[in-house]
């Protein structure tokens, strides 16, 4: 029971975290999007085109974060890191400028800029967290599937570490390996004979009542 409950509870926890981070990311993206679109419009970009500017700026954050995680540890990872840092810096600066320009006169510019900087920073952090969580979930599922497969086929190769001195015993082991779907080459490597010898065994006495009796005993 614990073996089956733990992976299920782990999947539930991961998906709950992923759903939560996605909602937070959407909220942060929307706040940043509206501020950047308004700033772009105030800077002279037409209202019908102003929406594209925040997509470009914050889109670099999302794409850069995914690329950083995908290329982690590789030589080309510096480039998405550079794009990520540039996108985050531009987004934070633009949100802060918009807040200072649009804030009421009685609001301190530092306060307005600090509040406006939160959405792009949260978008950066939460996007990275979402990618990491989904990646860990895929690794967890693949590792669970790998360890849950039938290990009976892995018992025979271990026998290859032990020399089988007697011809009859070798042929018995070969018969067991053949029943488990091993190739002639694998059987030959495990029993210490040439693959052609294994072929002659299968074409000859293996499968006869005497050998079958020896194998089952």
C-alpha cells in the first residue's frame, strides 16, 4: 500500500503546485501586460499595436526560462540566460517607469516603482518554478515506470558473472535464458561459449525431455 500511495500522492502534490504556479503566472503576466501596453501607447505606439510590446518583453522571460532549464549544464546555456536577464531587466524597468508616471501625486515614486516591479519578478520566478516542477514530474514518472517493470529478466544476466563449468549445466542455463527471450549472443556471453555453439544446442538436444527435466529440476 505505501508503495502505490506515495507515487500517487507525489503526483497530486506536483500537479497542485503546477496549477497554482500557472494561476500566479497568469496574474503576474496580466498585471505586467496592462502596464507595459499602457506605457507603449503613451510612448507613441498605436493602441492597435501597443499590446505587442508587452508580449515581446515578457515573452522573452517565459521563453528564456524554458530554454535555461532545457539547456541546463550545456555550453549554449549562456545565451538563454542572457536573454532572460535582459528581458527581466527591461520588464522591471518599464513597469517601474509606468508606475512612477501613472501614480497619483501623493504616492512616493519609490513606492510606486517597487509595487510595479513585483509582477515581472514574480513572472520570472514562477515561470522557472513551473518548468522545474513539470520536468521533475516527467523524471518521476519515467523512473517509477523503470523500477516497476518485471525484474525477472534481470536475474539471468547476473549468472554471467559465475562460470558454469559443466556442459550439461551450461545447456540448462542456456535453456532458461532462451525461455526468457535472450538472444544467442547474450546466452553465449553469459555461459562462456561461442554463439555458434549455442545455435547447435538449440538445434540439437535443447528442448528434448532429458534437458527439460534437467532444467525444471
